[in-house]
C-alpha cells in the first residue's frame, strides 16, 4: 500500500510540474530575411515597434497572443492575419520581408541549404 501511495504521489508531482510549464517561457520572434531582429515574451502584455530597412510595423502582445496592429506597407494584409500564440502560427508582411512567429515555429521552420529544393513554381 505504501509503495502504491508513493507512486501516486510521484505521478501527481510530475503532472503538476508539467502543467505549470516547468518554468519555460514562450517567446515570439521577429525575423527579416531569416535573421532574427526581435524577441518578446508572450506572457507580458506590451506593444513593440518593429522597424526594418523596408518599413515600420507595430505588434501588440496581449493575453498570450501577438497581432499586428500597425503597418505602413501598401496592402496592409499583415494587420488582418490571425494572432500568433505559443500554439503556433505566423504573421507575414511581404513588403517588409518580416515574419512574426512563435519560437518553436521559428526554430523548426527554417530551411537550410542541405535540404535542397522542395518544389518549383513558375
């Protein structure tokens, strides 16, 4: 009985630690032409300017999500894209060569020269 109780307590502690995120923080990353230019915590509500050689954007981080609230690009499509959270997603501003995405997508979605060409479009 004591062994079973000890196993249940250990399993409960593991579950609680995993549910609390074990101290890991989620970040959102801004990249221009594949080069990281900014990084912000998703759990801190803030607004930030993202200036590139191609133009100006402003992001808002609120309730664990980031969205584009301002852009001086001609089409403004980036302002209408879905918010990004730690669950994934990305916001792309093509005229400014800017991608806003969660850190896990930024780490896994990078193409390297070793991977070669996946497809060709005309």
